[in-house]
C-alpha cells in the first residue's frame, strides 16, 4: 500500500472511531483514536493482505450503527495465517492473556491470567475456558481480534458497549454449521449473551438481547457478502485475492512451483466443494427477512456451483501440467512449464500460444457450463500479481472433452495428488491428444528459450 493510501485509510479510521465513540456516549480522545487507528491500519496492510485490507473493514461497517462500525474496524485485526503471526503492537495487547506453546496459542490458565472483567467477558462470549488451545478454524483470529478491540477501547467505552462489539466480532467466525442439537451460531451466541448479561448485571431485557444478536448477524453477513455477489467473476476475483493470504509462496511469481500452485488451487477447490450456503449466511428472527435471506442463499448456491466447476477445471489442467513436469524433476517452477506471466517476461514464450485449435470444440450444456467456460476463456475481471485472469490450458481441455469427462478425469487427478497413482499413470488415463498437445506446446516454449540463450552466447 502506498503512503498516500495508508494516510487516507488512517484518516478515515480516525474519523469513524471518533464518530462511533461519540454516538455511544464514550470518551472521545483524539490521541487515543489516532493511536488506535494506526494499530488497525498497520495490521490490515501487511505484506500478504490482499482481501482482508482496510477497504474490507470499511465495507463491512458501511451502513451500520456505532457498534457495527467499531466491530468492523477491528474484526480482522489479527489474521495469523496471513500475517505469519502478530505484530509487536498487537502482541503487547494480547500477551497478558495468551501463551505460545510450540506452534500453538493457548489462553492462560485461570491462576495465571490477570483478573480482568473484559477478558472474562470475552472468554464467556467465545465459550473459551482457561487453558483453551486456540485453533485457526475455530475462532482463533476472531477471539484475538476481539481481545485487541476490547483492550483498545476499554479506556473510552463502557463494558456493555464493548460486550456488544465483541458479540459482533464473535459472529464473524465463518462457515459454522448448526450444533448437534440443532442450534445455529446465532442461537448459541444469544445463550452466551444471556449468561454474560446475568454475570455482569447489565440488566438487558429480551428485546435488547435479541437486538444485540440481530446486529451481530447483520455484521457477519456483510463480512461474507462476496459469496452472494451477483457477478460470479467478481466473486472469483475475491477468491483469487484470498489465495495468496494463506499461500505465501504464490507471491514469488518467478519461482513458485507447479505443485505449489496446484496445492493452493486444491485447497480452495476442496473448501468450495464442501461449503453450503447455510454455513455462509445466517438469519436471526426474520433478520434478514425471508425473501432477502432466500436471495442470499440462492446467489451463494450459484456462486459456489460456478466456483467449484471453475476451480475443478483449473485443477485438472494443472494436474496434467504437473504430471508432465515430473519428467523434468520434482519441484519445477510453473513459469518453466507455462512461460512467464505477460507482465513479467516475453509474451512469445508462453505455452498458451502453442496450443492447437480444437477442431470440434465441446459446446456447454446449460447456463452454468456456459458461464464457467466464458470465465475460463475470457477470464476474471481482474488480473492478479501471481496469475493470469484467463485459463488457456483449462479452456483447451474443456473444449476438447467437455465438463462431464473432465469431472470424471478429475477423480484420477485426485488419486495422483494423493500419490495413489504415478504421474505417468495419470497421463495414461488422459486423452492422449490432450497430453501430446500440452507436451508439444511446452517443448516450443523450451525451444524459444534455447534460441534466446544461443543468440546471447553468439
């Protein structure tokens, strides 16, 4: 992020902090707001932040009340996977309550943790007992972000406001299903809010409790609203921004390997294939109303279907590239096989330029396949630093054998990924014309490079 962009985000954050604290009858302190804004914006502008950025927190808070705005500002302050840990400034806030043991973080045992009502409230809110091991997929980032928020704001807000803000951050723990007894995350959140209300004597009545939970659900739905984007290409743009946050090797676009890229795709494809709309968006007491909620779920269902087929098609194509690359070695850079990215190297030496035209191309069956094929051929709407927006090898494979055969062949690719079959065995299961075309295209990429090397030697 440029200094100018950082300064603009910082100023916007200061303004929102002051506005929210004033609306909540807190103590507006310009110096405190400036220091807090610096902490927030610094945490959101790490080297690997591509989706969880300052713009994201402003979008999540847009249109919300003061509690929602504050929760949005803090809800992604900690993202250990993206940031490879926590910054020194954030570490100072959480260190009195959290211990690092090996590669895991744990809440300090009760006899070691400081006696702190704010921290006690947070443990009740997240249902994390003393000594609890924090897990990345079980609310680790959200709990630590809520801890940063609560300790940052305790000087200027009362405990009731901090509790409601923390409830919103807890609700952003994503992709949770109903419990074994049929309670959804918002039902469980309300139960914990009731216990907190009783423990601290807030005196909240039933309408106030319900309003606090409904607010938390609204914020959590805005946090994941990308899943219901009307344009699938925009949905996939954000998916591509998420990938390097937890796959840092992708940023080394000159050197990331075929297998490294495949593993990143594989993780995202597996995640999307298993996700259901009901685990993405939630509803609490007709908020959002049934028609709006049904539309959210339907848009999400469509995007997940498109994303799953799109990623599966790309995964199959990279499986063929990977199997061929094993003839050269085990850790071959993707650029060696595919050529450099257009913005990085010679455009002529790219594999896609040497793929043949398919004589009798497959015609998509239905709107879903039409849209996915267009995304593969034309591409997403935005380029990324580590990939091109279109998928020439995947679209070549689909035009040759169609989506149904590709789905079946992807099963063989998964066996290859799991080392149940060798690369050569997987290639034998593929259409030989496809393999030959890709091998010949790669050979021509190598030939151009050989000619360039020889020319320079001359």
